[in-house]
C-alpha cells in the first residue's frame, strides 16, 4: 500500500516539476519595469527565454505601452496602429513560439530617443539553439509572420545552458523512475 502511494507521489512530482521548472515569468526591467533610459539589451543578455515563459511589462498606465513588432519596425522604431498596443500597465505576454521577438514603446519618442525597446530570442524546448537569420523579411501589421532580426551585436545569443538543463531534467526523471522500480 505504501509502495503504491510512493509511486503515485513520484509520478505527480515527475509531472509537476517540469511544468514549474520550465515556465518562468520575467518582469521586464526587473524593479525598474518598462520605462525610458533603461538598457533592456543588457537586462536580457544573461537570460534564457523558452517557449511557455512569460514577459510582464509593468509601467504606469497611460505613460507607456507595449507593441510587438518585427525586426525592421524595431530597428526604425516604427509604431504600429494604436489598436495593436498593450496599455494596461501590467501586460503579460506568453512566449508561445520560438525565434526572435521585438517589443517597443509607442509613446512619443520613447523608443527612438530613450531606448525603450527589447529584443529577445525564444528557444524551443525540443530543438537545439541556433543563431537567428540576419536578413530582414517583410511582415504585414497584425500578421503571424515575423521578420528575422537584423544583425545586432547587442542581441542576446542562444545559450549552451539548454543542453545542461535538458540533461539535468532527464537525469532527474531517470533517477525517479529507478527509485520507483526499486520500491516496487
């Protein structure tokens, strides 16, 4: 009886740990939030973003906003139509696909003059990291297509920590399965 309970507990842990460990919520800019005169590329540099993670943009509503743009609009600080912006002051974006993601503030000249923009690379848990293409591709506003990033030495590079994370996770699962079989 105790053996069955332990096996069930191990199974629950094996299911819950990956979900908790794999999804991370990032407050963009940490305590500074989404604001002007902040180096978001430096903020993102040492972070690894995965599909399923969330970006939280915190700012005083009405003073800023968030637009998801393509690489060209990011480089030029081209502001999309107002109805495409997020404006709550506590905007949560779930990173649902791998690849480059670009975000800008569309208020006044916050992007162009004050650097209120963020570019990240989102990694897919089932594929190994690879460099982003350097040729821009056209994109229409509101479409699901995104342009590739222009070459940007400030952009974060995919991390080799991916292999370590996956290896560690697989080792944990293997150990849990081995313990379960030993207890049966």
